[in-house]
C-alpha cells in the first residue's frame, strides 16, 4: 500500500529539468523506470549557460538517446588559443579529430537547444512525466519512500512520492538543503560579465575559441554553439557589478570586435560569480544530489556541465541495480565517493587555470607571458594535467596483478566495430550496459552462475576478432584496430566495463575473467555476497544505517 494515497507515485523523482536532471531521467527511463521531473520554471529557460562538452560527454549524451542530434546541436572546436595583450600566443590547443570515446574532442553548443532536445526525448518516453511550473517546498523521507510537496504558480499543492529523490536543482538546491550537508569552498571567486550574441550573416572566427590574458581586462571569446558567439569580460578592481551589467556597456565591449546592434542580436548580458566548491555528502538515505547541486567550478576548463552529465551516468546505473534488487543499496555510496574525487580534481584544475588567466598585475603578467612563450606555448609543458579519466576508488577491481590495477578505473576507449552487416561505434552495435569483452569467447571462462549473474545486471558479452574471423553472434570485428592492438600491448585478453564506460577490471587469462565477475558480484552486494565497501572506513556502515 502506498505511503500517501494522494501523492503521484513514480520510481524516482528528479528535482530540476536542466541537462543533468533530464539526463538522469532519460538514463533511468530507458532502463524501464518511471521518473517524474519536477521543474520550478513554467517554461524552459531560454538563456544559454554552458557552451562546451568533450568526447566522453558526447558518448554519454548518445547513451541518453540523442546521439543522432549531436551533429545538429554542435560545432567542433578544433582550435583554442591563449594570447597576451600584444597578440602573442601563450598556449595553443589542438582539439581536432575524435577523442578516445569516439566523438569529437571538443564540441560547442547552445544550451537551450540541447535542453530542448533532451526534454523532447524524455517526453517521448512513456515512463517520464515532466512537470513544469512547480516548486518543491517540503520533503518527508520515510523508510521505503520520499514524499515531496510542491506548489504551482498559483499556490496549489501537489504531492509526489518516489523511492529516491535526485536533486539536480542547481546552486541553491532544495534537496541539498534538506540533506543538511556542509560544503567545501576553496574561496576562489571572480565576477565576469557574460555576453551572448547572435551575429547576423556568415562569420568566420579564427581561432574558434580564444582566451586573451590581458592584465587590463582578461577576456574570453568562444563559440556559443552553431552561429553564436560568447564574450566574457572580468570585472576589474574598482568596478561595480551594476555599472558593468548594462546593455549599453555590453555593446561598448563588443564594438572593437565589429559587432553592433545593426549587425547582431544581443541575447544576454549577465554578471556571474565563478565559485569553486563541492558538497561534502552527495547521498543521504534516499536523497541524492548531482550537477550544480553537488559542485560549482570556474568555467576555465569547460567541465561544469560535463561533470554533471558524468554524475548522472554514474548514479543512474547504480540506482537501476538497486531499484531492481540486483545490488545492495550501499552501492549508492560509491557514487559520491567516485564523483567527488573526480570533481575535486576538475575544480582544482579550473582554479589553477583561473590563476593564470586572472592576473591583473602588469609586471606579473609580463613574467607569466615570458615563461609561457619560452615553453613554446605547449599545454603539456605549462598547465597541470586535465582531470584524470580514472577512478581511484569505488566500484573497481582490486586485483593483485600490477597491470590489472593500473587499468582498473580508466575510461574505456570506443572504436568502430562490425557485427554481421552492421558497422558503427561499439555502443550502437553491441548495446549499452555492462560489457564483458574478450579476445576469446568469454562464455568458456565463466560458469552458469556467472552467466546468470551477468544476465541479471544486463551485461553484454562479446568476442573481439580481426576482420574476416567473425563466426558467431557473440563476435564483433575490430574495424579500426582500436581494441586488439591495445589488448595485445597491455597483456590482456579481456575486460569488464561498467555502464558509464569506466573499466571495472582487466583479465590476463580466462581465470582472471572469472575472478573479475566474482569480484563485481561481491561489490554489488548480490545474493550471499558482501555489499560494496569502500576502502575509506565508515562509509559503507553509514550507508547501511541510512537504509535501515
């Protein structure tokens, strides 16, 4: 019997219909769950915010069901340069071609179009209810469900009930507030004027993305998606937000770039305060947070929305298993453990980039410029490393083999494969979910119990073979020689890959592959296996207490 007969019930309630909330809804609904998305604004927000995503996030958006729309929604960002006030190149990034995930290294997009596409995909799924114009005002957490009370614009009340509530409701998150978690703030913040423009007619921008490290006014000029441009101007000492954030001032900034009210449409001007902070707890009982509700970062690495989409992908496969009793609820604590570590690195890198960009002392800027030019404008010699596509803890194999340890937790590659008459990216040909891939038939290394477990968690089994050797339905051909040479050089015969495309573990022998499946079952906490336990003491116990 439901807890509240008057509440509208679904399996999961998502608060917030931005890209992260919609991605959560799509991932879960595509796995068969009913999802209600609660959004306080009556209509989609029409102003752009994020403008960039990378190849990993393109792959994750394809997982959400909009892969065929990505080319329409984006323009490639093949070049990105940092220049000083004199126009000398300080850094030059080559972002051309495809990244390891099989999609363009960097794509620029217009966020309202992306959100419209995600929302349309969600509304086309029978399990999703998108409820706009309703603000969450109260929350009751019970042993087996959560009841959320919302008010519409006229103050009328509706109640919603779900097994879990995911807060994707931004920096002022209602769900995070109800969780009561503290936040860690690095104390790094600057005000920048953001100007989004739709130029009329055809324009060629070279480079596509430009960072001007001018101590008199640090400035960013980037694509805002197909046909659009964005300028960002740092607020300087002595300037007030009020005098900076006017339409007249926006056109004044744009005039040197040849843009006026006669040849362009000013879509937005707003002053944003960039911050660097994250929530200390991402899950409490049946309440979970993701995206800006869990972390905020400066834009200098372009990882804000990207991190939120990674949150959604990480959380959704774990919540799917928990909802269908294929994993212990304690598994959900690995979500915050894994994502917080990755996000903290991304925030740290964004802050370090900001420290380089936001220099306003002319003498310090001159020293910076000389050092960067002397190093050949080479990002690898100048900048800290990008956020590692690696999990250092969580649901990854703990094998004793050194190569297995080194590979576990890495982001998997994606290349083209073929099966029978179909050729395409691995995800499209094989399917999404857990993957057990081997250069030998993985079924020969696994018992009936292993195979039954893998079937319960929705795993796909494949044998990767060279061209001309495809014989059975389990076989796929390595069209572009992405997988077989990599396995050979690493000394692997196979791997188990998670639904969010991170490697659970690798196998050097068929026996290793069987041990990997055993270890995955133990970590998921299925049947008589022990539930997931972090190497950080106390988290698993706290999870068990929260689910009692």
